[in-house]
């Protein structure tokens, strides 16, 4: 059974940085597609970033391009989201997600992902 556990959330001032981690178990980690989404209060869950297991290609949501970086460590079965130059609008619960394959048309959709973590809270103060 696949399990995803996020960590690394917290409170940070605007302009600061955080690194989120998503530790996976029960998977062939290196071949999966890994993504991060976020959900702010009263809003829908939003795509943040994705990394493709087979070739390490990445894509990002428009609101985080140039500030966030997704990467993974296959040896540790862990994906990461490095968040720099954080803004108050980045405040949300961040979720990692995974699936066994990649879809260029659907990677940004919550419905595409089979596995989800429990979420980690990020709060960015002005």
C-alpha cells in the first residue's frame, strides 16, 4: 500500500524560504509521477508542481514559476518542494500526490492522482 507523508511546513515571513518533503513507502518510487498541490481556505485545491519519474521533467503552476522548485531523491524515496521568495498568497495546506504514470494533458488535475498525503500547513506572514 502506497503511503505519502509530508513534512516541512511552518510559519515564515514574506520573502523567506521553506522546503517541503514527501516521503513515500510501498512504491517503485523512481518510476512514479510526483506532484504538489495546495489549498487555501475557501479555495479549490490548486496545482503547484510536478516531476516525472522516468525523465525528471518538471512543470509548474503559473503563480509559483521562478520561485518554487520540485525535485526528488530516488535513494530516499522522497520528493521535495523548495519554496523561495514566499508571499502571503502562498499560505495554504500543501499536499503531495503521486500516480504510476504521467499524462501531459492531466498532470495538473487533482483527479489524475491516485495517492495523496495528509497535507502540511504553510503560513506566510506579511
